[in-house]
C-alpha cells in the first residue's frame, strides 16, 4: 500500500474567521434581492416591535413616542431588527442555493425568541390575548416576559449572532469544499 504524504497548509494562506464572515456577508448581499429581503424584514420587525412596545401609533394620526425609560429596550429592539434582517436574508440564500436538505426549524430558533422577547406582553394588547386565551399560564408568561424583557432581548441578540455564525460557516465551508473538489 502506498501512503500519501499530506503537506500542511501554511497558516498564512488559510483565511481568518473574520474574513470568512465578511466573505459570506459579501456573497449574500452582492445581489439586490437579498438586500431587499433584509430591508423588508428589518422594517417589518421594527414596526411590529414598536407597535407592541407602544412606541408607534397609527390612530388617529401616525405618532412615534419614545419615553426615557424605554430607550434601552428601543436600542436593543433596533439591534435585533437589523441582525434579524441579515440572518433571514442569509437563510433564504442558503435555502435557495443549498443542494442538501436543510431543517427548516433551525431557521426560526433565534428569530422566534427575538420576536417574543421584544414585545412587552404585559403592557400591550398581546398580554390580554395571552391572558384570555391561556388563563393562568397566560398571566405567568406575560409577567415573565415583562419582568425579564431586557435579558431576553440580550439572549435573543446572542442567538441571532450565533445564527449568523452558523449560516456563515455553512456558506464558507460549502465554498471551500466546492473549490477543493474542483481542483482534483
């Protein structure tokens, strides 16, 4: 049997992880379609979270009101909206360009928590819906979300960053595999 000797790849030629994340970002957002998906998702989530946080009103006139005590939640909701737009757009890119079957439940892990945590469930009409639909469980969920709203938003930002990392890894690994297969 003949043994093949593998030569290690010099570390200077292997791309750094930061470059891989930038490369995957550029790969996805080089097309206008995915930029539009990201903007639509970001704006939609921003509007929904602003309505649930009672910052944006449409009746009798359109008014946006940001009290001083809601500033931290508003900043976190904006960060979540931007990252959510990026992650959803990148997931759509992976879903369209992947040859393998992808578990669709993984698309909604970070995004569902960010939607739930960004709504002030006890101080909006969502709280009344939860209470009337679920009874005591609705009261418990409503009070939990309102008491731990900021930590839940921070957790959802962490989950969305992890989702971005995961999608970027899938994109860059598939590109590395495809380029190494083509060189044989």
